[in-house]
């Protein structure tokens, strides 16, 4: 039962955030968005502090890099394969969607779009690096204190995420009742976890922990913190980098997949980021008719991240 407590607390704060999001406090949504950003940067900085103070990470930095890069490639390839196969079995993409990705004016500026959307990941990565440097050089704050601060920052972040999910106005139940909308997030989940499971024997990781690294679905800022907060800063660092790499790979390949008429695959590999960071690029490269699917996919996967990561880690 003790191992389920962190998961239950995360679900509790997520549910409270969603309930509060339905109240008149919604008019303060802009302040909530600012608070969410500040909380996220503070969380990533505290994660960096724990990494900087951890002797285990300094001695296993090569292993962190190997796990992260292998997980990123494996999850993207497995997701592309599963989603592509599922779509082909159901008759492939609609012709009007494919045509949308080839509209005039949507070519030639893919690189600029990628660079624009790399700004936020760079800023978030800088917050982690700053924490690592401070933790390595100063080491004034006891690790137990940092862990306690990180825990409550995490609960606040999950609460704010629940609020934002309601604020987005997305009716997930209605969207996911459509078969074509359902197959992309389902394929992304199956492909991502299959890719993570393949890493278990390859990298000598327990199956549950290998899948927990993958289960961030590209949401690196949350997945890394969740695993670090569960007491494994080494694996948390690998999850952070793996999911950041997944987002980077997605940004690079979405324009190509759009030109090939593989919009569902582009959305699948984007994972949780298809509702925010990669959404403009998906609309530009694949066509505007793919935007509702991208939003529903990202929202569904974002909802699953705080549930699946700790659950799989505890297996």
C-alpha cells in the first residue's frame, strides 16, 4: 500500500485541480498560467540541485546518456510503426488531410518553425543545468530538504495541470469516442511502452522502470521530476533527457511525415506535445484538419503521464 501513496496523492491533486478549474476562479487563468511556469522552472531547478549533489549520477553519467538516447529512438520508432500500422489497417489517411499538408506556402519554412519551438526546451534545460551547477558547487541544502520541497512543488504543478486541462475546454470523452481519434493515442501508448519494454533487457533495467522512462510521451519536464521524486535521480535524469530528445526528434520529422501524408504518425511520435509545442508545426505541415486530432491526442497522453510514470516505476 505504501508504494501506491505517491500515485494516489498525484491523482488527488490532479482531481482537485480539475474541480477548481470548473469554478469561477477560471477568470484568473492568466495568473494560473504564470504560476504554472514559475512552478515548473522551480521544479526543474530543484531537480538539477539533486542531480548536482548526487555522487551516483556523476559516476553514471555515461549510462544516463545511453539510456536517454536509446529510449528516445526506440519510443519514436515503435510509436511510428504501431500508429502507421493501425492507420493502414483502418484504411489510411483521408485524401483531404493529405492534401492539407501540401498547401502552398507551407513548405520552405519548416526549419524556422522548428527553431521557434526549440526556445522553450532550451530555457527549461537551462533551469536544470543551473540547478546542477549550483548543487555541484555549493551543496548547502540537505538532500532531504530538497526532496521535500520538490515533492510539494510537484503536487502544486499537478494541481495546476489539472486546472489547465479543464481550462483548455477539450471534451476528451467526446473526442475519444470517434474511432479514428482513438487509434492515435492508443497506438502512441502501445508503441511508446513497447519501445520502453525493449530497453529492459538491452540496458539491464527492470521492465517497469524501463517503461516509466518512456511513459513521459515527450513531456520531459514532468516525467523526469516524477522519477527523481520517487528516489531515483539517475533514472529521472535519463527520463528528462530521453523525453526532451523525443520532442526534438518529433520537431525534425513532423514536416517530412506531413509531406508523405502520414499525419497520424506525426501526431503519434509527438506524443503529449501534440497539444502545445508541436501543434503549430503539425497544423502547418500536415494540414489544419489534423489539429483537432493532435489536441485530443496530446490531452489524453498528458493526462496519462502523471498516472503511468509512477505506476510503472513501482511495478
